[in-house]
C-alpha cells in the first residue's frame, strides 16, 4: 500500500526455501507435515497508519500475487490476541481473526502466542 510516494504497508511472502527462518522454527519443523507452497511471514504497517485496515489490504494483496503466480497452499503465522492488549509492534504477522476472515483455517499453535493457519489459493 502506497500513500503518495511512501510505502506504508506490505506483506512479505515467498516459498519455504526463500523464507526458511520463522519464529519457533524448531517446534514448527518437529510438528510439520507437508510444507506449504508459500508462507506469509510478516505484515508491516507504518505506525501512523495502524488500526485502519491496512494489514488486511496487505494480506489480500499477497494472496492476489500468490494466485497470479499459480496459487497453492499458503501458510500464515498470525498472533493469538486475547482480551489482554498487545503492543502493535508485536503483531507483525497480523491476528488470527484477520486470517480467519481471509479464509485461512487454524492448523495448530506455535509457541505461546503464534498460530499456524492455512489456505489453498486457486490460480488466477
């Protein structure tokens, strides 16, 4: 997402080979079955624009790009955000609720506050 000539939000995505380093990787690999075709590993929103829906825009854009590249199984690793407030800078992958609203399904927990979510994206 760009405002003027400034990027204010984006999602980092790629194949597991391109993005092998994820939080709680040792646990993830011990519990993983089949690896996904793509991972969404980070969603960044400039702090001046948070809480305005730009994380969802970035997630949707990543999904659209993955579809344009042929689609496949996509994993995201959003945070579980309960009733207790969490600093926005720690929610760098978005929230479980946001991923659920985008059609991802919960697979399992990873670490204390992270989850593994999956969705199959059809080719565009």
